[in-house]
C-alpha cells in the first residue's frame, strides 16, 4: 500500500517536472522558447534593486501629487 502511494507521488512529480521543461511547442522553436525564459529572468534580476528600494522606502518622493509630500 505504501509503495503504491510513493510510486504515485513519484509519477506525479515526474509529470510536473516534465511539464515545465523548456522545449519547443507548436508556435515556438526551442531557441525562441529559451529566449523568452532568458528575457523574463533578466527582467526579474534588474527589478530586484527597485523592489528593495521600494521595500525600504529609499526611493525619491513621488512628484505625482500637487501637494507637498514629505517622509
């Protein structure tokens, strides 16, 4: 019984891992698919400093309000 549950969990894990592997699809080649992943990764990496600045409130005060906003 326990071996059946473990085998089922292993199969589900392998199917989930196979589903997220980069590869070709009907509309993209493998290199185009990999390029999309690279572009998203680099965009996320470049956004990390902005996210840290926003979290620690180190960014400049906004200029969108006609009222004086000070921190």
